[in-house]
């Protein structure tokens, strides 16, 4: 695949704003029609999932677009059915739930790092398409996205995290180990695709060498996958403020402690 020139920031911001406007229209459609949507973001460490989710959600209501990023399971959760802790976050009417990693942890990190047995991994791959068909048949729109960045690009992003104090928190011991096991994760990915890329819940791969293009392509795909129409919006007219009970509300603040204005 030939390398494309990285998208310029000005063009990216222009296109992103257009798509974010459409996301607001989608949001109104989802709430008015009571739709239930699940979007899964999967991919290697440093593939760009977090930045894509941020671009997707920064201009819409967090009550409609809910992001779920679960930590490692507790001892109690380990004793539950595997999907149980994910299903409690499933959408109600008028909600889009975005999973920043999902039940596919079992096909990726848990399998590669030995946190589940080979039998548990095999059983997951066997049952997952059936469970997802149950989800889809129940009326939930399920969208599965895999962000794919190459080895060289991951090298650059990990190096940037090492040197940048604002991003060092993103580099955990698990990330370092995943870096070492690149090919193990590649094999696990391919096993996952082969078993779970179904007609009712297909995988879509997003090239994420260029983060800006990947974000725009993900949002565009989401808008095309969920059929929606622009609904009319009644323009809000602010009423005249009442003078009844008027008093000097700023004077009452003088006795309060104020934050120092250093900027």
C-alpha cells in the first residue's frame, strides 16, 4: 500500500466539523426513534482508538453517546459469565454505547497473555457469533471497527509516549509486552476475524497510519451505517428576564473566596 501524505490539520478540522454536525443530527434521530446502537473499537495498542472516540463524542451529548472503557475484571467479575460485565452497559432506547475495547478482549489480550485457557478462547470464538446474532435480532445495531496501524507506525507512537510527559500514562507494562508480542497479536487478530466476521455482525478494518484520516473515515462509516434523517429543529427564543425579586447578585459574592486570576 503506497504511503499517502498526512492530512493537513486545517483540512481535517474543516471535514471533522461537517461530520460532527451530522452526528448531532444522528443523535436527534436516535433519541426520537428510540434506537439502540453499540459501536466496538478494537485494535492494537496505539492504533488510535482513544483519539477517534474523542473526535466522535466531543460535540454530542454524553447521555446519548456513552463511552465504556472497562478496567481489568475484579475477582467477582472473573467468576461471572464472561459477557456479563459488558452486557450491563448495553444501550437503552435512544442511546449509542461506544466500547473502547470490548468482549473481544478474550480474543486478543486475554488469549495472547494467557489470562484465559485455550479452551475458553476456543469456546468464545465459537459462541461469539451466536451471541451477536441474538444481540442484533433483539433490535440493537452492532458496529464493529478494527483500527490497524503498522509496525513502523506503532514504533513511532510508542516512542512518542516514552518522551512526552502528557502521554506517558498511556504506556503501561501490558502495552510494552504487547509491543514484544506483535506477531502473536497478529495471529490472534486473524483467528478472531475468521471466526467472528459474520453477515449479521461484520468487521470493518480502518487503516490508521494517519490518525486524522482514520477518525474521519470511522465517523463517516458510522453515519452511513445507521440510517437517519435530519429532523426539523425548532429555533429557541430566549424569554425576557423577569425583574421580579431583583437584587444585586454580584455584590453578594464579595465575601466569597475567589480563585487567583493568574491568567
